[in-house]
């Protein structure tokens, strides 16, 4: 579904419930990346980034809650944040702003959702070598005037403890842990999975 399309999100979520009978877990994971310095960022690109990352998080959450709140059935909402939910990098103003915003959404949901047995979390990966990240390597090399190898070593992985990319499997394992944790002892949390890039 297009997570920026309110009707599409509502209809898609209703279809999931009609097909499977219930909605227990939402992983709000849609994302794109556009890099530019703030002074050169087009407003259209800014709005697109916030619409996908932050508005999409809101719309998928609201649609899921309409089912999770019924009879206080409950559920787990997991947002895909980023290390950039906690710190900034050059050339990524709307991405950083949106990922910070997801922390606020998750924490508010943790409080509002508690009476309905809904918990929420934000997973904050470091760089995962997905197509989204692959695309950034030559873009950042060009923008920063350095080699692609230097982007990987000195930009993306420079603050990790071991110079290693986080993997999709690392993130999946974290999501599984959060989705199966048995109580509200763990809610409203931000879990950083980044090979030590950011420690909180």
C-alpha cells in the first residue's frame, strides 16, 4: 500500500483483518532516502520524506489501533526508526526530523495504548546494506567529494565498534523479541541496533 494514502492504508489494514481475523503486530517500515544540504532541499522532497516516514507511521498506526483497541484486544506497534532517531548526519534533514518524530509517536502511543493492551517501540538500526543504503553510497561520494570506499569506511561505519554493517536478520530478530515480549514492562522503548554506533 501507499502509506501516504489515507484511504489505501485504511482499506489495506481492513483487508488484512478480514483475511486473517485479527491484527496483532504492526511493523511500520516504509522508507525512502533523498540527500541534499538543507539550503538546497526542495520543499516537495521535504514533504515527500515526512509523508512516507512520519505520516505513514501515523496512518498505519491509526488504522491498526481501530482493530487493536476493540475489546481492549491489544497488540504491538513497532516503528522502524534509525540511529538518526537520536542523532543527525549531514544531508539528511527531513529523514532525521521524521525519525526523531517517530520516537514521539511511539512514546505517546505507549501511554495512550496501555489501557487497551497496546505497546509500542522504535527499532533504530545503524546502516543496513539494503538497496536504500546502496543508493546512498555513490550519492554521498559525489556530494562529499570522496570515494565510495571512504563513504562506507569513514561515513557510514566510522563510529561502529567493528566496521560492520547491521543486517536485515539483526533487525528481524529485534522485532521478534519486541513483538513477543510478554508484558508492558517493555513499552515506549527505542532499541538501537548499530554495532555500537550510537549507545544510549
